[in-house]
C-alpha cells in the first residue's frame, strides 16, 4: 500500500495482537525476499483513535469486517475488505508455516494491486491483520 500511496499515513493493527510483539520470523523472511523490511514492525491492537483518524479501514476477511463494524458502529462506513473486488477473504497465516504465509502474501499482493486503481487518493488508514 505504501508503494501506491507514498504520501499517506498507513498503519496496521490487529484484533487479537500482542502489543509490542515482533512479526513472525516467517513473515519477516518472506517480506525480505520481496524487498520489504518489516523487521522493525511491532504488533498493536485496534484502538478507537485509529478508527477516528482513518479515512479507510481494510480488513482481511468478512468476519473481521463484521466484528469491527459492531465494535465501532460510527465508523462502519469506513470499512472495506481488502479482497472485496475478488470476493475473497485473506486467511490469517499465523502459526501455519511458510506455505500459508506465501499464500496470504500472494492474495494480499493481488488485492492491493487491484484496489490501487480504484481507491480514492485520500489518506489511507488502517489495515487489520
């Protein structure tokens, strides 16, 4: 997303994240091979300030989207699923090995590419992982 929207603040949050935890070593390795360094990434939970500040909140799957809409009903108009254009959910690869991380990465890459042409050129906010 940062490649497509380099002037906008883009941040990530989870629904069950361990605040301050480093990214999974498999994710770090996979992203490094893709030319992206996430070694400094630290997990954090979705907070109400993020929902207020974000212009757009992208979830990875339908269940996340429903949960966030229920938890933050005033911000439900900001919600979209990253894979919406292809009607696909992106599964969480955590704890499932390299093939699951690679599969999720490919789905994310495809969805970001497809969304980049259609997303408004406004500040893009929070992606849930």
